[in-house]
C-alpha cells in the first residue's frame, strides 16, 4: 500500500511537472499571443473566399475574446491584440500604429529589426520591429503593388506612395547592404495652409501676402532647399493661391500635392518600367504631354535631371505662373544645379542655358531646416536677367537670426532688403496697383 501511494505520488508529481511545462510553453507576451492567434485565424480564413473589413474585424474579436476567456488577459491587452491582428490582415502590420500616429512625420526602416521615427523634428527608435526579413519584404511588395510599381533584384530601387498619399522610397539588396530599406514620408491628414506656416514662424504675414500676390499674378517661382526642408509642403501652400478659374496640371514622381482650391485639376504621375524594361513614363514625357492639355499652369513636384529643360521651355512658352522645386543648399546653388540638369539632357552652350533660366524663372525661394529642427524661408530673390554672362539675382527678403530663446529655439525673421522688385509687368497686367506701391 505504501509503495502504491509512493507510486501515485511520483506519478502525480510527474503529471504536475508536465502541466507546469505546458503552462510554461503557453504564450505570455503580447507578441507571442498575437502571433499565435494570427496563425490560428489565418487557418480559418484560408477556407473563405473573401471577407469584408467588418467581417474580418468580427472574426478577429471572436478569436481574441475566446482566448481571453480561457487565459484571463486584461482589456488593455485585448484591445492591442485586436488592433494588431486586424492590421496584420488589412493594414501594414507593425507599421500601422506608427502610420496612424499623426505626430510622426517620417518612418525610417533600415532593416526588419531596425526602425526609426521622426517626431517634432527629432529622430528616435520606434521600439517596434518586423517578425523577420520576409515580413518586411511582404509589406514592401504589398505597398508597391497597389500603385502598379515593381521592385525586385533586377530593379531594386522604387518610389511609391500609400493610399493616403504618403511618399515611400524602397531600396532592396544588393544595393542596401543590411537588408530591405524603406523610408516613408507621412502625408498630413490636413494639408498645411499659409496660416499654419505663419504660426510655425516659417515666414510672416507680410511675406505671405507678397508671395500670394506673385502667384496670382503668374510669376514663375522655383523653390529650392535641402532634404526635409519643407519644399513640397511650401509648393502645396503656394499652389492653393492659384485662382479657381484656372486649369492646373501637376506632375510628380509620386503624387503628393493636395490642391483643393482649384477644381479644374489634372494630376499626373510617372511610371516605372515593367519587368521587361518597357512602359516607363518619365517626368520629361509628362511635361511634354501636359502642354497639349491646355494648362494655365504647370506644377512640377521636383526636377532632378533633363526634365529641367522641358520645364523651362514650358515657362517660356506662355505657361506663366508655373511652380517647381529642386534640391540645393542656396539660391546660387539651385541656379548652378539647374544649369547642370539642363546640360545632362541637351548639348547647349552655357550662355544659352543661362538665358533660358533667366527668362523663364522670375522668383527663387530658398528653404532650410535649422539646428533647432524648425523649417524656415531663408531667402526670396528675384532673377534679374544676365550680367556679364552670369545670371543676376537680387535678394528681396533674407532671414536674419537674432539669437535663441531659453528653449534653444532660433529667434529671427525675414527682413526686407534694399532691393525692390524690378519686373512689375505681371503685377500691372493683373491690376495689382496696390501691391506695386507697397513692394516696389
């Protein structure tokens, strides 16, 4: 009897040990539970042809609630797991909560387990990661396929966009040495207006009014600046000054502009070549096509190469009021880059190119991102023709720094120079005599 009791005790202990082992194997963390339930639900959904978003959410909640009843997880974790599971099937997985956070402006993915974000101009670790490299690759393919783009080993670089308009750049191995890299420039839920830029001290009311009058009077304006200086945002703000009765054609690599003031609008977007190397549509081709679409204005999101010549020719052939942007560190640097871009697509003498630029572009605006992470308009200059074979520019407004406040924020503003606007023809033609008296 004693031996039997001891045997039962040993057996019971063994059973208890096995149960303890089973408990230890149960998923405990949010990540582990989410992964388990996603796999379980995926097996169920595989037998269904399709589900609506509402049906999917119902299946997700049912799966999570059933697990919660058996394992007693709290309501906060239930909500997080439901969201993560839904995003895994319909959204972009671990990226979705970051994309939904309106305070985040940029997402930088260096590898599947290395993700950074920018919030209020400061870069920090996102503290999230993909399960593995394959999950990141699947997410990338899901993004690019929705906009009919292709990215693979033979074509490892692509620009795309999300459904909300956020700009996406992807670089795959072997170009990206650490693994697939993706950068997402978040699209604002509400496009910034000139009042927002004034509130952010990017410029003041006087300068904003001046630029508005120039846009309405059809001055050709070119915006330059470094990466992240706010060129596209500023271009969007100026574009909304275009009168409602005009027809605008916008041309971009990935459509980002949000022009709501002008109803007669056509947005064009470039297209990459297919897997056979065919079907590419470039900005240059789109500019040429736009000239046959009876535009009042042509807005080119950014010029990077030979298309600069086509843009200048459009400005010179009756399409006044055109706008565009480019990467540069100063107004002078932007002009030099324009020369180089034109040269890359046409074998023209440098004096001919400079004459094209000086006759096409009226106003140069330069933006910069300062050390306190603020974005400011640094200079507004007029292109005043040629002098001794060089393009003559005269600054109308220049940013002057007056120090820093106790938080390290830069104090300063755009100050009017001694130069007056010389070419007032367009202002006179549009009857803006009050502006002539104030700014010339």
